[in-house]
């Protein structure tokens, strides 16, 4: 991604220092010190050899008299594709497997308990093309497809829960496709899956050409390390989607995504949406995005009056983790592969809820009543007009 800024953090650190940088960190990130966690020298060596970034931050809670600390180490991986999109499907997938395996192994060596990969991590983001072939050939079974088997072996090897977002082919229901996150336990078993609740029809994101809205509701997966949920990509724009994962008991909600920058992209929203969700719902969030430009043989348009083009991107990375009190860490690079690790104390969720009372004051009964009226075909908005004499 020549000509692209490496990261917001690079820009800030190149222009601020001392007191000004400390105050920026306090106001923007929520704390003066990012609380970096040391990385093993062997992991640093591997990141240099295989050209990916690695960094870790801590999100502590206050010590309590009755409950012991609930420390869990999470990780998120962002990466680009490896070979051109005109290469055979098997070659494209194998190359991504080889790249990501090294980063997953590094996460395992660092003791990561729960790891989440980016949306449709084992393929290019082909949805802009509107072409069925060869892209539908990436689809596979969520339960026992080659990607799930590959990830299951690594999950069992490192006793690590792994969230693997793939293109699912449902062979039991007419071979239809879904955008699905498969949750694999620390012993390698498939705990379950979640299908994307909100599917975009915006610009290059022509996803309903391939799959429609999911039918799995808002499942929360009770893992050995904590209760997790997966809000896939476009679902981050929908506040009720985030809310329902919270009401079902999620302690960490991952947001695996594939979203682009540029003048009409989503980058200016990226840094606030998962953060807002963490604050409103008093849980941890982790937002993951891919990096790079992806080029396709056939031209396509974005429906914006601009010329047809071959490239989809730039995907701007910038993956980050946010705590329930709104404190977030610096994001990964906008342009480079990376592994971001967070050391979380899940006790912070309840501590924040006790302090803010957001759940106690949210008045669900008021909105259930109001929304039921909105759904009525004869609904009239509650607008009050001035009575003129």
C-alpha cells in the first residue's frame, strides 16, 4: 500500500511528545500510559522473519475482596492475501494458510487463550465482483471443512479458542451460502457458529449476491476462558445487534471485518463503533480488519458514477481492543500484517456496570413498547407541531 500512512499512532508519535503526547493519550485513548505487555524475544524474531507486527497491552481491573481476578489473554490477527486472485483457488487458500499459521503459532507461544481471525480470512474479499465463479468454490462446511480441520488442529495444540470466519456452504439446506464465524474450542471441537446478521448492499460490498442475512440470532459461546460473541463486519453499524449479544451474557465481542478506506470508505467510523459498543454494553470489544489492496481480473463499478476498476481496497487494518470503560489501545498498522494481544481482567465488566448503571437505566420496557408501535403498518411518528392561532 504505497503512499498510505502506516497508522494514526505513527502520525501522532511523529508530531507529539512529552506532555502533549501524554494529554493526547489521556483524551483519545482514555489513559496516559498504554500499559504495554512484554513480548517474548522468540516471538519478536518470528515477527521480523515473517514480516508481521506484534504488540500487546494490558486492561486491568481493580482488586476485589471476594472475586479473584479473571485474567484472559485474547488475540486478533489482520493480514493481506498472498497470491494474485487469478491463481487457482487451492493455491490461494494454501498460501493464506501458510501465512496465518505462523501468526497463530506465535499467538500460541505468547499464551493467547482466545484468538479471532478477520472476516472471510482464508480468501480474497471477492464480493465486489458479483461473479459466482470461481469465488463460490471457496465455500465449505463449517463443521468439518478443510479450514475448520486446519484451525481445529492449532486450537487443540495451543489450548486456544479460535474464531474462524469463513464462507459456509450449508449442504443440509440446498447448498446455500452463509457468511459464518465458526467458534472452535481449546480442545479442537466446534462449539458452534454464528451467521452474519446484517448484510451490506453498499458500494463495492455486493454481498447479497452470494448470501443473505443469517438465521442464528445472537449466540454467546461459553468457552473455558469466558463468554464470547461474534458481531460480523456490517453488524457493527447496528446498535441493537451489539446490545443483544450483551443481554445474552457476552463478556467479549469480536468484530471480524473487511472494510475499506478512501474518500467514501468507513475509516472515520472505524475507531468509534466498537468502542461505543464496549461503553454502552459494558463488555470488551475487539475490532479486526484486513489489510492491502485486492485486484480482480474483471472490472466492476461501485455504483457511484465513477469509472469501473479492478481493485478493491485499500483495506486499512487498524485492528484494536476496547475495554468496557471506553479505554482502548493503539491500533495495529493500516498497511501491515499483525497480531494484537490484550491481557484482560473480565472483572472490569461488572465493575463498570456497577459504576455507570447503564444496564439498570436503559429502560428496555419503554423501547419494547415504542418499537412495537413502529412496526405497525399504520404507525404515525410521534412528532409534536406548534399549534398556530
